[in-house]
């Protein structure tokens, strides 16, 4: 019987809980340590999920010899340094998206992964959502080629709240967080690197210090184009909606659901062992650890996405 992979999870907020829910369905994996900013709330979550060790410091979890791997669901600004700390401690690491909010930090993690040979993966969930997997399978089979992707990433978030509507201790970002999903997915699905990228943004919010609206245009080497609209000001349907326009069909992906361009639902229930993208992402992380291989959405694979985001940030700053 294979050895149980023992995991520390840092960040007991909205996305940390999504990972805890997903891991419950994965055999041979046990969360043994939970880290978060407020010890009282951390203990409450730990009790619910049967996690024995709690701390407010990641270093305490990294010091546990039984911990094989770490999942980081912490604020964006901490991702680079914490991923390096995990690798330095000899732990495999999965960093929730984004890998970083400064390219130099992402490059440092990529270099450390090469040096250690450990599994280092980023939570680019769109690669794992059954809806996008279904489209990917057609592309790989040579049955479908993307001509254009039209993507809308919309939230109504004029104050600092998370996906559960709870106060956040850090500020989210349209470019480094939300655009990262689409920039990576577009190149991944087009199977071609991004060679042109342009961005414009709306006014900077006086309190949050970020742009609340943004528009991005992309083009890959094989000629596919992408238009991405992002907003924290949208008072309407929330989430990210992907329209694939290709040579043999149009598809609309809404997280784990998929429709034709005529709004006919496509059954994606048999695409993978689960219809939960976060669970599938975690399954890939643990499978890569067991198999001693590079995972899909490894730091090395997604680094070009962050190079594009860096380029766009330079444009916006200018």
C-alpha cells in the first residue's frame, strides 16, 4: 500500500476550505497541519476537518518531519517567499493562483524548483475544470482549433471581501490574480505562446489603490486572439465566462459547466473522475508527487504567463 501523503495547508479562508473539501475525496492523503492568521478561527476549521495541528506560523508546519507537501492559500503578496520556504524545507508545494505579483519572485521559485527537484505547482484551476478539459481534448485530437477567446471576469467587490463575503486582510488584483487564469489558459488551449499583449485600465480606487476595471488583448504565435474584460464594479452575474470561437464550433465555459454557442448544455460528467476543478487540481499535485514527475501547471509551465503579466504591468505603469 502506498504511503499516505501528509499535507500542511496554509490559509483557512474561502479557498483553503475548497481544498479541504476536495482532499476529503482523495485516497492516501491526509491534512495534518493547518496554518492561518487567526488562531481561534483556524482551530474551528481544523476541528471541522479533523486536522490535529494548528498554528499562525508557516514555519511551525514546515518544522514537522511528517509533512510531505504544502498547499498555500495565503495572500498573493506572500506566495513567492512562502513557496521558497517550503522548497527550502524539502517540502513539495502547490501555490494557489497567482504564483507571484512580481516576476522576480516567480523566477526565484522556478530556479529553486530546478535546484531541489521537488514538485512545485500553481493552482491554475482552469486547466483542470472539466469544461475546459473537454475543449482541450478536442484540440489535442485535432478536431478543434481556437480562432478567438472572449472572456469576462466580473465581480462586485468595492470593499475588501473574499469569495465568502468575509473581510479580507489583503487587496486582490485584477491583473496578477484574475487575469492570470485567462492568460495561462489561452496559451495552453491555443497550444502556442503569447507573442502580443496589450492592456488598458480604468481609474485607481482611492481606498484600495487598484484599478477596478481592465481590458486585455492577446495574440498567440499561431494567430489565435483573446479579448479579456475584468471588473470589480459589475453588479450582475458574477464569475468568469469563457467563449471559445473555433473552426468547428463555439463553446461557452462557466467554471465546471459547458454549453454550445446556442446555450445547449454539454455533458462533461465523464471527462474526469470528478466535476470539481479544485479537487482535480489537487489530485494532479499528489499524483505528481507519487509518480516523481512534473505536474500539469508546474511552476515552469506557467512562468510564461507571469512574464506576460509583467509586460502588461510595465505598459500600464507607462
